[in-house]
C-alpha cells in the first residue's frame, strides 16, 4: 500500500491551534473561537486517524509474518491469516479518511451563492419547470437552514418563470450547490398537452459564488448603467418609480438586470452583486481550464452547454449524466430532496481528488483569510 503524505505539517498546525485555545483571551471573540475550535477538531481527527492507520499497518505486517512462519503451530498461522482481510479493510478505510482530510478546501466552498435559473427550449413548459426547479432549491435551502434573498425575476402569462435570480446565504452553500450548474432536461406530458404526448424541455442553472469587492475590482468607467420603469402587477407598488436597473459590463459584454425591489439603490446593489459573482466565476473557470486534464468528467465545471441531468416524470426517475447516477421518487426530489444527488456528486469529486493526491508529496495549504 503506498505511503501516506507527510503528516508533520498538519501536526504543527494542530499544535498552533492547541496553543491558541489555551490562551486566557481565546473566548473573547466567540466567532473566531468557534472557527478555531472547528478546525482544531478536524485536525485532531486527521492526526488520530493517521496514528490509527499506522497501528493497523503494524498489526497487518505482524499478522502477515506470522502467517508465513514455518516455525510454530499451524493453528497460529491460520489465526493470523484469518485476521488479515479485516485488517486490510480497516487500513483501507483509515487511509481514505486521512487522504480525504488532507485535501485542501476549495477557496469558494464556504461562500454564499447566487443562483440564476432560466427557461430554455420548450416554451411555456420550460418556464413552468424553471419555476418548479426554483421552488425545489428553496425547499432544499430550508432543510439546510439557509436563507434566500430574491434578486430578480421575470414571469410568463401562464405563471412560469422566464428567469429568476436569488442569493443563498448560510454554511457551505457553494460547496453543495455548485453541482447544480448546467442544463437540466425535463421529460413529461405538459398540462397543456391534450394528446398525452411527452415533451422534452430544458432549463439552465448558473451557480455563482458570491463575490466581494476585494475579489473583483470593477472600473466604474467599464459600466453602462440604465434605469427604467419596473414592470409588475400594478397598483401603488413598483410601477410608480423608475426603479429597474440594468448594468452592462463593457469589457465582457455581461448584462445584469434587477427590478424586484422598489428602491433603485437596492436594485443597483443587487445587480452589482450578480455582476461581481459572474466575473468571479469566469475567473475561476479560466483557472480550472488550465487543469482540465485532471478533471476529465468536468464535475462542477459550470459548463452550461452540457446536459447534466434529466428529470423523467413518466418513469419517476432523475439521472445525473456526469456520474451515471439514477434515483427514483421524482415527486420527493422536486420537493427539495436533492441531497442524495449532491452527495453522489461530492463522492465522485472526492474520489477524483484522492486519486490525484495518491503518491504525491503534500504541503499544508492554508485557506485565504486564515486565522492567525
């Protein structure tokens, strides 16, 4: 079995955290204390698992030696040989846990997330499914304890969604939702179809890590900002003010529109959030392209031209084409039960990263904004 990467950098980091936690003023900043404690616990598990793996390795060598010895009783050799499969299985589990814990976090995983959902091909049926998919993500967010802030939306006469954007805030939002980026295909009989014929429609989903001003510097001279009368249901609300905002980023041609708020200032702030997030995603995708050979399946690449998932209502199943994962119970999935899909994609991604880590020397990578 190949040797594990050096544990020393992780042990040193654990000692640093232990020293910080022993300081009398450690709990003066509760937020910082909670973050350090979480990291210390993760590192402690890693170091303990590494020690357990080395111990199992020693026991495995001893058992193998006893099983091969010509001296001694046959019964002892049989007992030693019988222990080997269980020890090998235990060593493999511990080794995978250690390698997984050694993988440095991806920089954007802890960020809040801007989600943009747009009806694709399929007319009214695509717009109706876009609305259902939006509700699915809202319900999943509820189960995770996340909060959702509406940013922009546009609806069809039949109640479908042309496009919708919202900000999801909470713990590890992007880490889970980034797998949703791409083209979602739905196959079902539309409510407007009298002959019972199955239609195929598509919806595009963009998942963008929320960017801050320090991440993306935008030159005000690169922006063309226009305002207009917001469209809405009428009455004394949004229709009475020129509150809708459109921002054109001239260097990239990106256009962002926000009109959900009655305040022009709030709509402009929301539009700038979306624009920064799109620019950050473009920057990250450019970096990922440099390592495309190491990510053959392109999981999490955000390639919106790729059909990533099919929702087949007649057969009550949903299939993620990136990893060939199929599950049934489509009504439950549309109610927000997308956890198994996300977990399967995360598992495939981790296995890729584990394979890339195998046999390599490793240095502890500290995330940006790390605690001192």
